[in-house]
C-alpha cells in the first residue's frame, strides 16, 4: 500500500445510521432444545419459572424451551438483525415453532426457501425439482426397505419420508426430499451402526446420497439437498452483499453454510462443539 493511499484511508467514526446485519440461524439445539437436553447439558437460567416455550408437539403441547439467556439472545437478534432461519425442519414442522420470523426461511435441510411473506421461492423450487426428480426411484426403493424394517416386531426404528411439492413447469409434483430415521429408545449408537450399513442397500449409494447423524436423528439426503447450497443461492441472488452476515449452528451439517458468512459461532454444547479439535 503506497503512502498516498494510506493518507486517504479514514479512521473509524461511530454512526447512528445502523445497517442491520444478516443473522442466519439454525434453530433446534441452537436457540432452543427439549427438557431432556436441558438436563443433559445442565444449561443455566433454565429454572422452571425462567423457561420460555419455543415449540409445540403435534398435539400442541410445549416441547422445546428457551432458557432465559436464549430468550434474551433471540430478542436481541430480532431487534438488531435481519434474522434468517436455516433449519432441517420442513414446512409442516416449522409451523410448530412459536417464534416470530419475518425474513427468509431456509427449510428441509435447504431443499425449500420461503420468502419473508411465506411464499415458495419459485426459482429455487424449479432448481430442486430438476435435482430431485431423477432420484425418486432410488428414494422410493430406500423407503420400501425402511418401511419393511420399521414394521418388524423387533424394530425400534421410526421412519419418516419428507415430501413436498415442486414446480415442473406449470404443474406441481410431490417429491421425496430425504428420509429420516429415529430410534424409539433414542439409541444413538444403533443409528451410527445403521449409518455404516446404508451404502450396501442400493448400488452406488455414495454417488447420490450422504448420511447425517446427530443425536437421535439420522437423515439420508441427496447431495443436492444441503443448507450450504440454499444459503449460497440467497447470498448470490437475494441478499445485499454490502451488509455483514453472521450465524450460529450446533451441528456438523451446519458448518458448511456457516463458513459462507463473515462470522460464525456455536453454542457451548452439541455436536459441533463436541467435535472441536
């Protein structure tokens, strides 16, 4: 850098004209968690009178909670940033999150993007249709295998295909996005062992799919479905490149999208924290 340029570089001056940064946030186990995990992680400010309900189950009963610190953090995010949701939850599951969101939502591991008004982003839907349609036979084949497993008397696997509608020209088609498996008794090791066996179920499994295991969640996902891809699309096409961005996530699967941002972090518990080297 030459001396003339150095002389023209101004020093920082504070300004009351605030530009809100983007905050791209994972939800489950980052901003809230179940009581079981609150107990396991021994989180502070989680006395019963301090808890704030963040999600409900299918029966409308409280399921996940925010600690008092998490509630303060979330409120600060709402007021001082443009908060963008980046979550594995699909369009049905996100409705059980009882928190106010008013910007983009990246859902279903990145397969779905909703606008601030709640509309599907059509360009992304068309792109995902083109990626997912050729994989439907293989996803159906895997679905049949796990449906058979889960019906066995001794099976403790709970299998759920995640399906949504995608644009094919002027027609909407229902497509399988990914497959989720839980263990009825939350046997994490059983899911890890199952993940090792998955590549033997169909030919060239690794060419088409990757597997993500976190706590009691095992997901079989096409390579085209990833939070990273959806966040990259938003950054390239819809977000203001002059505005700073930061984010938080708890999972190893969050790290690729977090690394696209200017700054990122994690809670002091969970998978990403536990795998720090």
